[in-house]
């Protein structure tokens, strides 16, 4: 049986510190998103979201995309790239124009968005994307599309994602060296938000915590838009390092212990359960004997959980500090959504809920046709979100040109203002 006919094709590459992943997806004629191929591999040449080895990073990108292309049976030349490091920062800008009670035309919306470019103040940083979040008509907020409505004044809130220029250029070059064109570099909070958050959550107010391997991004949404974000240089890899240091074992052993036997919540039986440090099938003496291990190189699960929760205490303190700094309090400071690879730790939602004093849930990608079960996890929220973001055809005000064709007759002062506006825009 033939698969659905694809009308538009998108490719995404998420460059993380622990893994590099790729996805090729398409929009079927019925509007459904279909995953054609996806793959992942360990990241090389990447440290806390920054490129540290150009050749190794390029190889990682090329290799993972070739695997996705082989699975999808198509070749791609342009990709959307996800980024979680590079000094990401978020800000908002508001622009308002006078309409005079008449019907809003497309020309008015374009003028408003072009004027919004002047409100962006990057302060020497690179603008990744600048998007209209929602419109306001005479004080009525949350208008999705003002075209055809009447208003005295029209305003728009613009979300701007900023980043340090040099790290973004390194990421872009690593992808271009893999013989690919970069459609856009997208901040991971924006992509993950598309995958994990419902429109209602974004409207009521929600915090999205993307718990990555070496970087955690904390972003706050309200009134349907991303209001702010902070980056914490702490990730699930720091928990792995603490386990390796605490028990004097290899990092690979520590990662396996964390994933297979770790938990964020202690159990009354933990002190009686002994867990092997070595993986099944490893020869005797394959690794060092762990501190506090028995003669079979097993450690009490209680000690492993203790190390993990100690690091999680530091993690939740940093998250709480970031939320407070962004004003995530009161009625608009309730729901917290945890996603990213670190969010897969058993019991993390309950632990975070107790530590933060707010309802916490784990966010995963939505159901998508063709998405493998292994990729329908919090680890791949940003990757899935990149394809959803691309399919949504986001508007970037920097790409809107002045295309004003007045449909209303202007006289007097309004005519002077119109002429002045045209002169300013064109000259």
C-alpha cells in the first residue's frame, strides 16, 4: 500500500552536546505531518552547545543526515538547525500604529511589521528570528489576524531571539561544510515549545525547562508568546560526572547506572538493593572497582540515588532562580513542563514538583505518523519541534519588504504622515 502523498518536505538537524540528530518529514495532502526518516549519533566537536572542533562537528552532521536520507529515500539540500548554546537570549518588542477607525488592510499589517524592525535592539548580537506573536486592537489582546477588522490603533508584540554571532557562524559553517544550506538557525526553546506545549498552556502561562546533556534552557510563555528565557550551564551530563567521580568509575559506567538504575525519588528498599557497576556480559576486571562496592563490584542503589538527588537539588535551585528572575510567579506562574534527555530520569517530575512548588509534567513530541517509538521521547522534542516549526511557515519581520499600496484616500495631516512614512521606508 502506497504511503501518503507528500506536498512539502522539511529537514531538520538538532546539534546537541550529547547527540546530533536529524529528521526528514513532510506534510501530506491532508495536512498531516509524516516522518519519513530520522536518525541520531553521538555528538563530536560540540561542547555545551558550542562548536569546539569544526571537522568533527561537520562529520557528525553529515553522517546523521545521510542516515536519515537513507531511511527516507530522499536527498535534501536545505535544513533547519536547532541550537541550545551560543548565548541564547530572548526579548520582546511592541510597536503600535494609528489606523483611524477604518478597515485594516494588508498594507497596514506590513507597515506595522516593517516598523517593528526599528524596535529591535540587538546590542551587537545576532538576531536569529523576529516574529509577530500576537496583535492588539484598541486594547483587545490576542488577535491572531487583524486583516479586515476595524480599529483606531493596531499594535503587535514581536518576539526576538538573540545569540552571540561567532558561535552561530561556527554552527552554520559546520552545517555548510557538510554540503547543506541552512534554512535558519532556531533557538531550541522555540522548537521544543512547538512540540511540547499546547496553545492553551502558552496562553495561560507556562515554563518550559529543556533539560539537555550539558545545557538547560528555561523559557517562559504567556499570552501565547515566549516572553523570556535563560540558559543554565548545567545538564544531565553533570549528574553522570558526579556519579563517575563519587564512585571512582568510568563515565560510560556512570551513564549506564544513571539510565538503568537511577531515580530522582528514593525508595525504602533502595538500601537493600545492590546494583552491578559493570554491564551484563562485561568480562571480569572490565572497569575499576567502585567505591563502597561489594566483592562483586555492586553498589547500594541508595547511594546512587543520593548522588543523583544531590545534583538535582542544585539543578532545581538554578531553575527556581531563573523563573523568579523572569517573573514567573502568581497566577501566571503555575505549570512547568520538563523536556529534553534529562527529563527521562524516573521520578523527576515528582521531585521537581516538590522542589519548585508547582505542577510539573514531562513534555514529549506529539504523535506523528512514521515517528519511531524510540524518537517519541523527551530527548527528541527539539528535533520534532524543528519540523513542526518549519511546517508552520513562521513569519520573520526581517524578510518583509515595504509593499504598500494604499487603498484608502488620505488627506491633510494623514497624507503628510503617509508621504513621510514612504520616504523613510524607501530612502
